[in-house]
C-alpha cells in the first residue's frame, strides 16, 4: 500500500471520525443452471462491464447470446473470453452503434440470419455512456449521450416489441437504468436515465397484454472500468451507504432472475441495486456549477 493511500485514510479518519477501509465483497454468483434454457438474448453494449457480465450469466443459465458493441476488435475479444469459459457456449458479436437508429433494422436481420439463431426473446438495453454535466457540456456531447442512452433504447424497443407481437413471442425487455434516474437531473446522462425509467413503465403497460414482460435494473456506483481503474480491485465507495460499489456480477444475477419465468409477475418494475445511492442519499455525487 502506498504512503499516499495511508495519508488519505488517516485524513478521512481525522475529518470524519470513521476509518477508510479496503473493501471487497463476498459475492454469490449463480451456479450454472437452466433458467434460460432455450432462450436467445440480445445484449447491447456487451463487450465490458455490466453488459459483459449479463452475457456471461445468461450463457451460464443456458441461453444463446448476441452482444453488440461499436468496436469490432473489442467484440471479438469479448466473445473469445466467453468461449474460453465453456467452449460450447453459443455467443455471437455484432458491431452496432446504439445511436445509429437507421441501422437497427438491418442489424436485426443480420442477427436473425446467424447460424443456430431462430428467434430473439430477450432484449437487454444496456449500452450507455456517461457525462454531459450542464456546467460544460456541448450540444454535440449532449446529443450523443441522449441518442445512445435513450433514443436508441426507445427505437430498439420499438423494433423488438413489434417483432415479439407479430411473431407471438413471449419475450422480455430489460432496461439498465441507474440510480441517477432518482437524482435531481443536472446532466445529459441523468436526464437519459430518467427517460429510461419512464419508458420502462410505458413499455410494460403497452406490452403486457401480449405476454411481453418489461422491467429494469437501476445500478448505483458499480465496479466497472467507468469508475475503477484497470488495476484497482478495491471496490470501496465511502459515500455510498453500504460503503462499496455494486459488482457487475450482482447485477447479472438479477438480470437472469428477471428475464426467467421466475420473474414473470414482476412487470414495469425497476430493481434498485444502488446500495442506497439515489434512494437514501445523493452524497455520492457532486453537484456544482
């Protein structure tokens, strides 16, 4: 441990009266199972972080999985990593930009033409980007965030929902929201997640009569590369009530449950996996202008 780290912890104790700990989490991961056997899932933004872990958990639960990403090299690397876990996992990667709405129909047709893929019955709207604080965001940055995080989710859900309805598929749509969907909105990211929360409710009401189940998961600070550096395994997050970040594996466990038949009576709900962030505190985020 570096001297700098010791000094930081000492100052935290002196100023706040509580020690700063190096925190890890004893996470229970679902064992290989058949909860999603025979199902096929499309996971946007599945090359890293939460999306990657959801793809991994879905494969372990018996599903076939297609992940999307903007970078073909990263897609190939992620698919190879998943195949290394178990060689007979059926995993595909499709290059797709979630902000390029006009490409969705063509990309979806490409997916349906993949070998051994007969239909899609799970959509996970996970792709997203951070940023856009009102104090310094540009219009270009604002549009990119909204288009990726909200507009893309809206139109991909429209496409998949129509596909489910026309083909009488008893499908699922799972939206990855955020604890930011409960916060005072002062950034493009937060606005987009408020939109995802509202859209989840609307889609659930629209689609429930067609046996299409729509729900969401709202993570708080999560131990991904967006927050932690590559070499940082300390998931401590003192400003969060539980004192740590959530892990992508925890989010993925819930994603399996919600898209399985065990979650069929959960409709239009957002499961807040925030550790209290956004629910009982906003102190984990700085508001300044």
